[in-house]
């Protein structure tokens, strides 16, 4: 009866509501440094089998198809897209961009626990103690920590992640630390916790860490930032498609409701 249509269309509206949330979040973070767009994946629900495919007919020949009615759709998951974002040349020495695979590793606090997190955002600065910290709301410290001398007059970060500083009275720059990167077999399995940070999960696998330009890790470009990889045109198209799909499902509910009203009115005849 039309009751199945009601439940199927309702599941479609719920799925489109989640899709709308994902698209809206992508658009909201179009200017977020190192942000990676997400998409919602869908899967159909169970089917009501009214006749099995291949059931023999009167002449004992298999019927080529059965009668199977689906029960709707559900969101199977959201998947982050880790394509390289846009390059933004800033000329700031502590703005760092990863060309290729890899994440910066930082130390953060979540629910009172100290954790190692990972980020593609490279907007670093120096805190009051001289340590390199991420420019997010909490100033997560780069791991391993790198301390910049108070009297440093020039800071340079090489493509291999080596941090060099020049101080008064020294003719040549000296190395004060080495930036390490981490990569994952399945970066889409990382847990997003906000503040431009990701956490390792069983789905992502263990991180492979090392210096830039080694073990498949990318190179570091100083004086530049990786912007969001959100394509506004694509997101607006997805937004329109989501709105239309939501409206179509609502129309299915109205049609099913009208059919049920017709059935209910038969009792009066």
C-alpha cells in the first residue's frame, strides 16, 4: 500500500537533510585554511520480496525477474576529500604548505586528555615561550616541538622541513629543528574534531611519520598556505540538487497521503 511510499519518501527526506548539512558545512568553510570538503554517501535499505526472481512459471521456466519493493534510503557515511587545496602565497615565513601527501603533527587537548592530532593547516606562529604553534583557537603546539630564539631576525623553512634561523652576530643561519609529517593509508578514516584537526582511528590506520620528501611524504613550501578544496560552483549545484530531491520526496509523501485518503473514503461508499 501507500504506507511503504510514505516511509520510503520520509527516509529520502531524512537523507537529503543530512546531505544539506554536509553541503552547508562545505560552503561555510570555503575560506578555512586546509579545510577538506566532505560528501554524503547513500545506500538503499532492505527490500520487501513479493516474488523471488527465477521462480518457475506454469511451463516450469524461470521468470526473468521478481517483485522487489525497496524500503527507502539511508546515509551510509560521510567521506572527506583530501585533494590538494588552492595555493595562497602569503610571503609569511611561518605560513607552511604541504605539496603532496602528509599532515602536520600537533599536540592538543580534548576532554582534558592530551592527544596527538593532525592537520593540513599550516598557519603557524610563535607563542610566548618561543614554540611554533598552530594558528587555531587553542594554539596547538607543533610536535616535535621547535623553539625559535628570541633574537631571531630571519626564519626559513626548507622543502625538507628543516627550520633555519639567523641571529645577530652569526654570518650563516643555524638549524633549530626539523618539521616531521605523517601520512595515513586511509586519510578518509580520520576523525574530524574541529579546529582544523584530525585524530587517528582504526579506520585510518597508524600514521607513517618522517621528514618531508621521504617515504611518500610531500614537500613543504614556506611563505604559502593551502586553502580549502571546496569548489563553490560544485557545492551550489549539489545544493540545488539536494533541494529538488527534498521537494520531490515531499511530493511523494503528499501523493501517498492522497492515495490513503481515497482508500479511507471507500468505507463510506
